[in-house]
C-alpha cells in the first residue's frame, strides 16, 4: 500500500489546488511556502533499485517499475509542510534533455548530465527531426507511464527539463561555436531555433498526454503547482550575449512559446542575465520570473531592485531553498507588498531545521497540514 494515501488524500490535494488557484489569480495575500521534512518511517524496507537521478539515469537495464518503487519509498520518507505536496522532479535526465531526444550524446560519467554533439558538422547541415525510437525519449515516456500507473493522482510528476531554445542548439554547436554562429550564420541559428520550437511543443504535449492519466495537476522542474500546463522557460546561453542579440535571437521564441502555453515563467539565472530582465518583463503573457543569483553571489535578499522591477511588472517570482525563509520578509519590505506574488520551496528540511521551518510557516500565515 502506498503510504502517501494515508495522509495526502483528496482533501489535501483540494487544498493545494485552491491555494495555488488563488496564488496564480493574485488573490492569495501571503507567499507560497512549501517545505518537505525528512525522517518519516516509510513502513517497508528500502528497495534494491537505486534512486533515479542524474547519476543513475543512463542505466537502462533497471526496469522502470523498480525505479518508481524506489521513488515511492523515498517520497514516503517525507512529511509535507505548509503548501508542499508529494512531487517528483523529472530533471533526472539533465537540463536540456531534448538535445538527447534529437540525437545528442548523453554523458553522466561525472555524476551530472551533459550533452555532446553526435559528430562535428557545419551548422548548415544540421537539422532537427522527431525520432519516435530515440532511446532517451522512449525511456522518459516509459518512466512517466509507470509513475502514472503507480501513483494514480497521489504524486505530481513534473515535466522533464526539456531545455531552453539556444541551450538545446548549444549542445550541438558548443557554446563557443554558437557564439560564432550568431555572427557568421544568423539565419541558420534562427532556422534551427524554430525547428526546435515546434519539436519542443510536440515533446511537451506528448509527455503531458501520458502523465494526464495519473497526475493531480501540472508542474515543471521548479515545482510550482498549476491547474493547467505551464513551463519554466530559460535560455542560460543568454548569459554570454548582450541585450540586442537577446532580443533578436532569444526573445521571439520565448514570446511565441508563452503564447502557446498560456502560462509560463522565465528562469533568470545569474548576474549575467540581469541585462535581459527589462526585455523579459515585456514578454506578453509571462506569469513570473524565477531569479537565481548564482553560486558565489549574494543571497536572495541582496537584490531589491530585481524584485521591485518584477513586482512593478505585476509578475510573480520564486525563491529557492532555506535562504528564502529569511529573504521573504526582506523582499516584502523592499517591495512594499504582502508577498502574495512570491513562491518559496525548500526541497529538504532536515530534522534539526524543523522548528525553524514551522516558525517560518507560522510567521507568514501558512497553516501547517
């Protein structure tokens, strides 16, 4: 028996749906606070299969059902505090896995996933095509189907990290090669961007069709719940280009995908992307911006201008990790808001952090279920 059934049934899922409905609609006058507390007894022995993550994803000999059984055990070791819910992040095949669907070589030998060109070729000879028999595409679909069968609406499975527009292309050209392509072959870059755009939506829709049989809603790798499909858009490659190139090569596709999805966030990763913030904020229909300061940068509370600009545009934002607990109060003061546009997720709360987590939930008016 799935232990999740015992304490996260239809009533709690209905509460999640209503809370997030109000948040997306701008009717929730407090931040979203979602924390997962580790340490619960799962009530059964640990399965033999390893956890499904970027270190283990390339072992195709392990049956999908065995991997899902281990995931179920891992999820059963958690309590879900505040606005949290049982969730599995399908980023286990790496950021930008659509490159592997298109034929790039998936390499997880370092413990993380990287993608490499299958061979060197001129950008003018590169074309993206849908391959229904691609080994990684079939594996992801197989796992999603096994999760839908196993959990039957008790666990929300996130959309796999398909990747951003130029990020996918960089997996075939390398970052340096793509920078030269922007100057030497701008037309080819745009052609491939739109080829990838159409295929991205095909993969997105086909995966959602598989998950719909058992998913209690929709989410992406960022774990923001939604009652309809959405995605966390990104273009990490844009860290290396200026605003003019961003507006020419990146923004048009972001705008088109935002319109097709109807609900989208943008992943603004690191200080090198801040020059693009103003352009991102003008994407018609964009719902929010996830600002990630980056390794070695000051914490979330050190960027008042970023949050003021996001709030002034009427968009939502997301903070990530325990830093967000302390930062939310500061951000609310910096922006003069009630925080109803902020989403904070703490993936794992250790037992020694439990009292801090519960105090943070209480301080922000979040009922702990």
